[in-house]
C-alpha cells in the first residue's frame, strides 16, 4: 500500500476499497518496523486505530467525510495535543501531558484527520540537525550516517519514509524547509500569522510558525487550507482571507513569470554540487517560459547575525516558564526554592538550549541592549524593506535551501557557529515574515537530496505552491524512500 498523494488514498477510502483501519494499521506497522530510526517520540497505536474505526462508522452513517478524511498525520512534539505527551524533545518536559489541543490540531480533527504519533526534534526547536534531542538523533533516510536536518527532522524523516502522509513541524528560521530539503520532501513555512500559534510551544514568538511537510505540494496546500486562518486565541494570527489554494495553484502560469535569483544566495563558497542541481532546476523553469532575473538583496550573513540575537532574546524570555514548578521535570534534591529552580533548569535543559538562554539574557541586559538587540531589530527592518522592494520586480525569489548537502551525524556538534550557517538561506524569509517552501529537485553526486527554496510575497502561498509543484514535476524526484 503506497500512496504518495492523498487524493489516491481518499478515493480508495470513499469507495470502500480500503477501510481507515486497514490503512492506519499498515502505517503503524511501518512505524514500528522503523523503530530504530528514532523518528517518533510517541506512537498512538490504540488511539489511531480507535479513531479509524470511528471514522469508518461515520461513513456507514453516510455523514459527509471531512477534507482530510483518514489522512495519517504525524505531529512535531512541540504542538499541543490534548492528553498526549508534549516533550519538545527535552528532559525538562519529561512526563508532561498537554491539557488542550493546538488550534491547528483542532481544525484537522474537525476534518477527520488521523494522528499516528509525535515526531522527534531538536530540543525546543533549536537546531538544524535533530541532534539536540534528549532522545537522540534521527538518521537521514538517504544515508544513515547523516542528519535529516532540523529542527523538524523527525517530521521530515517520517514523510520521507512514508510513515505518514503529512507531518506538521514548526519553523522559526528554517526548521521545516531545511529538513524538507535534506529529506527530499516539500517543506512549507507560511506567512507569519497565517496559521495560529495557539498550542505551539513558543521559541521565538515573532518568528515561530507551524509548517507543513508533505510528499507533494497538493497535499501541503490541502492541509494549509484546513489549518490557516484567524484565531481569537492568537492575537498575531492574520485576518487575511484564506483562499482556495488548489484553485490558485491551478491558475499559475510559468509563461513570463519573473523568478528573482539573488546573487546573495549563490556565494562563492556554495557547495558546487548543490549549486549545480539548483541551477539545473532553475533552468527548467526558464525552459518553461519563466524569466530568471538577477536581483540584489542584503547578504544573508547579516540575517544570520540578526536572527541569532533576536531569537535567543525571545527564547530567554519564553523559556523562563520552565522552572521545575509548573511543568514536567523537577530536580529531586534541592533544599530551597532557588536551588530547585537552578537545579531543575540545569539538569532539564540540554547544552544548546542553555547556550541560547544565556546569550539571549546577555543581549537583553542593560548596557548591551542597544548594541545588540536594537541593532538586530534595525537589521530586521532593512531586510523587510529590501524584500518588499524586490517583490516590486519579481513574482518569486529562488535559491538553494541549504548551502551544503546533509552533513554527517556529529560533524557540526562541536561548532555551533557552523551549525547556525545551515540556515543561511532560510532565515531571511523568517526575518521578514514572508512565506517560503523547499521543493525537492534532485540529488547530488553522492545521492543526497537537494532542495530549491522559493520565497514569495506575503500571503501568496497558493502562487508559490503552484510554481513549486511545476518545479517538482520538472525535476521528477521520487519522494519516497
Ligand atoms: N536552525 C535554526 C535555529 O536553530 C532554526 C530553528 C527553527 O526554525 N526552529 O534556530
């Protein structure tokens, strides 16, 4: 049973050729057979089958099936699901169970989705390799000695290994797009505010967005249509109307489309293999009638510098709530309240999270605020202006998703600054809040996946996914492992 497109599964379910229970037990078996890959932090064996039977009964009663009827979905372990463990792959949330559903979860439930489990990630979504997880790394589906990308590495590996049809991730600076690129699947980060963040554990609130990993753009668009839209429980969620994404995608024409290719996205030290595959992909767009326009945008290195000041500042404040008193882990032997706080945080957080809390606290401290935080905000503003201006000239901006192919497990763990550079091309869209997607476009000479990263103007997810769909079809990569 292999469905790489929800539409095919749906028609078999609605025609009763297959039952939801058959489908879900097959997916659960596959998940169990990949247990050693550490992709899931929790698997909902019973709950998923129970839900499958409920949905089946719904069909029996001739009730209208929801748009995600029977779709097997995995959820990153930082998105709240009522009654399920919520660990953020951190020891500090050990044993904690969420008491409510995130808005995105609620909306998927209402459309008859089935959740198969929760996926591994970098602790609190901080990382680019999934190695900062309290339960250990996930191997890349194409080479087990390499990383799947991060922080949504589990979600990307789950889709690539066909352990679910779609997975939700979260993207603060590239955490859905970069693992999407590393695992040969579509990774979509919508416009900031497009999807409610209610129930997404906060890392850097002015950047965080729920994102979607899928084998193809149609499935990503379908899920986006369900979970996007204003939510009273998230004041930063947008009132912008949710369009019919499928229809918008169908209307996209490549003829005369202006694809901006920033010189900043093709630096001299870009991996030659990656550059070759990306340029070949762009050439296919050109062959189909698009015009490649060279554009100037600020160097992405500045985006990385500003990003790591702003997100660590926000994280230091957001993560203050994990104090040993309110959630999960509490250090057992602390004689007084202060040492209970200190010990719980010292023992509960991993090295990268601590590094960021310290850095964030430092950049916000009196005397340094103007030098770092304020400066970084000014850089953010310059990026916003430059990107807005760019979209007066082009329809979409394209470049590589990552400057290098998936790297070896352990290779960058001793060098955080080098690890941060993995996001050099994904961070700018997060700084400006624009939507972006990584599309699988081929493999390098070692057989490792390469993605093209498309950025579009605010709320133009439909158009962007329409272009991405064409690109994926031209490059004809087989998304399954
Ligand atoms: N890798 C980036 C970081 O470590 C992005 C993380 C994310 O998008 N959640 O901050």
